């Protein structure tokens, strides 16, 4: 081999050893590490599917985040999806995406504003006129960490009113359809945030000492207590309706919009936002736990339980308090006008 042909080989060898090899390995190692972190942060994927043709599914907060992703995945399985949304224009855009991605045109929209109990009742009336069955109800919509105390149309603290009371009334008004369609399921989206929540019956509406995060935690605790008591009551009726509370994980959705509601909050958050894309789930992965709870036949015996990362998990001691769950139910009935006279 000539000298001219040997020189490039020697140059490459020298470069790889002295200038290229170390940084390339470092970059590859960094990318691999970031990929593993991202994979771990996303959590498990529930890959089994079932045939949902002929089944009717209601998803609240269906126009964005894990609600929309849930619609897409269950529509792919053939379900009739009813998107229960407050903003009709946004719901229409989301419906177009669901139809396009699922290739299922059996997607409906019925307006629902959980901050207005009259809207909840109107939704149930509209739904029952169109559908004789309900197989899966996702109580998915929610608000988080409002910086100042706001109230619903009915005068309830916004997070307690939307996250708990709105879904409490909605579920109870749809129970006849769910029982008649059994085996059916109710999935209530809670949060790990329930661990810093407290049910204070003397300050349920946060008229004193309001804290956005504390009020959010209380509403998410109420979600789990609602599931616990609902499950007990359904079992007393021998109703074959599974009820589950789920923690979807830290997911990149619009739920955190109030945390970044001002320019100075966005400025303070700027250094950590890139990390959030690495450490938080995307909506597809965030929806996996509630999808499993909705369709996995093996979970019918796990009704009343709390799930995270697609598996049953033990919630806080406060979330397991049966006496508080029963009292919260009774108080909730009174607040939404369901109490028997």
C-alpha cells in the first residue's frame, strides 16, 4: 500500500484516539442517560386492548391532555366516545384530532361545565336522551392551584367544586345508566397531591386561610374518599360497577396553567422548564393508568382502590378513613341538592 493511502488511516486513528473518541463517548453516554431518564419518567404502558364496539364512554375534560389521549386510545378500540367539555370550539378541534388519529367517527360532544351544577344536570339530560347505556365514565377534568380563591356559579370554592362536587353529582346522576350497562366502570382522576390534602368540614370552601395547593390537595383527597364510599354503596346494591381512583403522574398538560399565570412566575420557572420535559410524562403515558383501570378485566375485583403507574398503590391514611368518606358523601349530597328530605 502506498504512503499516500496509509496517511488518512493514520490520521483517523490519531484523531479518534486523541480528539474524537472521548467527547463522542461522553455525548453518547449523556444522550443514553437522558433517554433512560425519559423512559423511566414516562412510566409503564398498558399495551393490551379490548373490543369496545358498541360501548359508550364519557370523558370529562376531553379536549386536552390525558382526557383527549384517553379518547383517542379508546376510540381506536371501537368505543363510542362522548366528549364532555366546557369550551365547545376547543372541543370541536379536539374531536377532529380524535377522529383523525383513531379512524373512528363515532365521536360526540355534549357541553359540560363542572363549575355549574345546572350544566351538570343539563349534560345528564342531554346524554340520557341520546344514549341508553354508559359503560365507562372518566371523571378526568380538573383545575389546579388557583393563585387566589375563586368560586363556582353555585358558590363553592372552585377546586373543590369542579374536582369533587361536579363529578360527584355527575356520577350519581348517571348511576342508573352505569348499573343498567354493567359490567361498567367509573375512573376518577385524583393525584399524589392528595397526600398534602385535608378534609376540614368547618372550612370546606376555604373561606379562611386559602392556599391554592392546599385546596387542590383537599379536592384530590376528596376524589379518593368519593371512590371509597361509592364502591361501598355499589357493593351493597350488588351492582357490578367497578370504581377506581388514579394518579396519572406528573404530566405535561394545561392543568398547571395557573402555576405559570403571571410573567414573573414564568421568569422564575424558566430555568427548570427544560427539566420538566425530561422528568414529566407526556399525555400518552399519563393516560395509561386510567386506561388500564377502564378496560383490564382482571381489575374488576380491585374496585374501590387507588392506582398509580398502572398498578394498585396505597394512598395516604387520610384517604383510607371510612368515617370521613361517609361524612363527605353526606355533606356532598347536601351541597349539590341530592340529600333526601
